[in-house]
C-alpha cells in the first residue's frame, strides 16, 4: 500500500515536517511493507514558505526584518518563476509570529507588524510581480498598521507602536496610503490566510484571538476600539469604493480574511489583495492532486480537531482526496469530533494521540515519540499484513 502523509504542525510542539517524520517512523514500524511519501503542509502560518518550497523549484533569498518588538530576525523569501511571472512567497509568521516572543513579551497592545511590511517591500525589490503572503500564527494585533508604515503609508512613531496606540490615529497619519497603493497597483497580491475572520466584531481578530496572544479581556476590548478607530480614520482618508451591484460601500474591515494575522489581512486588502485559503495555496503549490494519483491512503494530522478546525488543513486534505475516492484518516493530538462529524468532514477514521487525560503529559513530554507510537497502532489497523 502507498501511504501519503500530509500533516500540519502541532503548534508549540512540532513543526509539520517533524509531525510527518514522526508518523512515518511509527507507520514503518507498524507496516514495514508499505511505501510512504511525506508532504508537510501549512495553513498559511508557521512553515508556509518551507511547505511551498518543497513543491516548487524556486530560490530562497535570505533577509532580515523586525520582529513584533522591533528586533532584527532572519527571514526568507521564496522566488519562483511561474508561467513567465516571478512569484514571491512570504511568511508573516517568520517576523510577526507568536513563537518569537517569550510568555512575558506577549503584549498585543504594543507589538507591531512592521517587519511584515519590510518583507513585502523586499519581495517587490526582488522583482516579484505576484506576492503570496502566508498570514497566520501572529503575535500582533495592530490591523497591519505597522506593515503599512514600513511601506510608507504613515510615520512609524504613529502606526508601528502596537494596536492600542491606534486609538489616537488621525487622517494625517495615513496620508501616504494612496501612494503605497499606487506602487502596488501592478502587483498581484494574495493573502494565503489561516482564518476567514473579519477585522472587527464578535468574530473579529481582537474578540477571538487577542487573549490567546497575551491580552487580558479588558485589553482585548480596548484593542477592538482602537482598531475600529483606525479603520474609521482609513475610511475618512480614503473613502471606500462602491459595490456596483448593491451600491453599498466596500468595507475592507469586513472582507474575508481581514482579521487574519491580527489584522495583517486588513492591511493587505487595503493594498488591493485578494484572500485565498492558505491550505489550498500550499496544496496547489506542492501538486497535491498529482501526488494523490499513486496513493492508496492519506494520513493527515493537526494538534487538535474540533468544530473550529473544520475549515483547516485536515478537512481540506480530506476533501481533495475524496474527489479521487482515496480514504483519509487523521491522527490529531486530540479530538472533540464524534463519528458522525468525522464522516461529514470526509474522514474515514480519527485516531487521537490523547485517548484519555493521562496521556496529555506523555504528549507534552515526548510529542514525536508519542505520536509515532500512535501511528504504529493505526498502521496495523489500516495496512493489510503481507503474507
């Protein structure tokens, strides 16, 4: 049997490549006669550039940009020539990711996306006519104001001081936005995002994600107010266009994915970007359907499976495999899905590593080993033994 292992990362524990390697090691122990192919994936967050680079013949360019607190960190831009178009793949998590901050440094009211703007400018300077920005795993909550400042939309001392400082934004602070938009008018800008949240509201980036980035409940409310004020200042400085069908104003803060990456998606929408699923972008880049053509079984994984993750990597992988009649099983860290929900998600089986509470400590202590051990038992269930 030919097994295609296509997992996402276990945030805080393992990269997607480490997850794939651990599952493969366990599968080989349980079914040594099977052939295995590894395809680590990403939803647009951490590991996005690495996942895309594995499937495309391109060149990685090393650079340096500011992290959420303004410290220089290394980053890479993948350049690929596709059908005569130079495409750059950029990963916002490399410079704005939560993993770059210690627990004490996680402070959404003051962290900034300035470094993402530096990466975007570097990609354009390398001659890219198309830029795909992976957006996810953010440690910031500033509506992409820092990003816009890095590109020249306004002064850093006003826009790159974190989300809370945006409560005092004036129209003059974003006076350079039209000039930045003009520079990017000829660039095909794509947001490969991990969520489709809007910028504001009960499902917006502050309400849903700010506390997970280190904000208190009170700070999350203050950030919602500050980002709303910033969006209003943007609307006054540059009145929104009108939808030709409905006559209603097109509000970028309501656009799909505008809340991704702490609002980095919003800033990119202001520059004329369009949003796509980060998982779909990676699956297309690695040629997933071609890889499926020789597979008998797909094994995917994520740290947790629940209703909130049903638009993520596991379900996207299962959906593509299902079109070709190939069964997909998942080995997540933990799962809250019942059998009916799993079937509706296109999964032929879900085998969480944490089967009981006592196993939580084992997964945290040795994530790769525990995941591999679970894969051994799953392989013996799914792979017919060779006589």
